[in-house]
């Protein structure tokens, strides 16, 4: 990896100057302003022994929070403003990018006091809504259904939530979605023109182009998807304790929070959001393709909420 040229990108509300090409991100033409984050290559081999002797491969060391992935490399995230990569021999940049834009970025956001959710976020009726769930729950498929209906994508995989003027906002990630082959089949999309992700032979990186919204949007609610054998989709509203639980459960790389020493701060973030956001649980069928029906139900709930809020405001 002999990359020297640096390019400035925009993602998660941050300017990112990188020595590794990040084609998924939007480039910044005006590079006069200083970068918020730098991504660079360096030799981290002296720390390999310290990482290997830990219970897991995640550890805090003097240079920063470090981890090692077999046949990939060593990564170091320092104080929310730098990501350093020591690549393994012959590793591809595509594989390195998966960790830079995934695990590394999630850790960096936590270090910057930005809350990372694992899911997809879309703009619906002028506000952001996050769709979370465990792997295979159908988050990206539902997001693609919304996008086909004209609702813009704000983020896929890592949802960066930060406060602006006292209001939680979702900050846009980058114009790409990750979809399984099964999802592409449902939409009648050929996978021939798309690249597979390095670690998934049947999961594809799908550019979304002008269906991407690149400005921060107020976060109004969260929908958790869970799989069920029931033939029809069902949506139930969650109470505050249940909202707290789903945000803890679907924090991006949440298991790393204690190792970062951020457990108390993380809980405070989640508790605050649970107190002010609406949240629902979507029971989606595993026996039928119910994404279009779920989308209709979700939009009806949001429109009903907005109508009630509008009436309440006019009456006051």
C-alpha cells in the first residue's frame, strides 16, 4: 500500500482527509478548511503483541484504541480525529475500506460523542426515521422499498445521531446501500453491474445517486424490525423502557462501548433519546414479501402523528 495522495471527503457531518481512496464517499471540492478526521497509513507492528495478548482483539493502547483483523491489518482510532491503518501484505483496498467505513468510523463517532445506530435512515415527510434490527431483519430491503417510492436515503449501516440546537439530527453518510441478492431479486434488479462486498459473496454495494439526501435531518422516530412467522405485517408502539432497550441493542458495535470507557456517557445518550423520540416495533413476515405493505403502514403512522401535532399546535 504505497498511497501518498490525500483526498478530502464528506460523511457523517465530518470532513475526512484520507490517504486511502474512499470512492463510496462524496468528495469535497473546497479543501481550504481543515479536516475533522485524517485517515493515513503507518507502521503499527510494534503493538501487534499487545493486541494479541488481550481477551479480544480490541484494546486501548498509548496511540489510541486499536484492533487487528486477520489477513487485513491493524487499525488505530485516536481521539475521534484520526484513523491509522497498518495493512497486511497483499490485502485489497476494498477490504480495508469495509473496516475504515464500518468499525473504525463507528468507534470514531463514539469518541466524538456522536451516537451511532446500526440500521438505515430515510427522510419521510420532512424528518428522519431510523430503521434498526438484527442482521437479516430486512432493514436495507425496507429502505430500498421506500427509496423506490421516492423517499431519500440519509444513511445505510451506520446512522450518526448528533444534537443541533438541542434537537437530535441524523447526519448523512454516503450515497450507497448494501443489499443481499435476495433483495435484488425482489426488486427485479440484476446484480451483474454491481460489486459484491469483500466479506459477503451475495451482498452488493448499490450506488443510490440522486436518491441520497446530503443534509442533516431532525430525527423523529425509530422503527425496529423483527422477524415473525405471522403472514401479515404488524406495527406496535413502544414505551420508553422498550425504546431504551432497542437503542442499546442496536448501537453500532455496541459491545465495544465498555472497552472505550464510554459506558456511562453512552447510556446517558440513549436515555435522552428514548425520552424524546417515538419508537415502534415492526413484525415482518418471513413467509412473504411484505416490505410494500410495511411501508404503507409506516407512512400512515407518520402522517397521523404529523396531523395530530399540527392540530395540537394550532389549538395552542
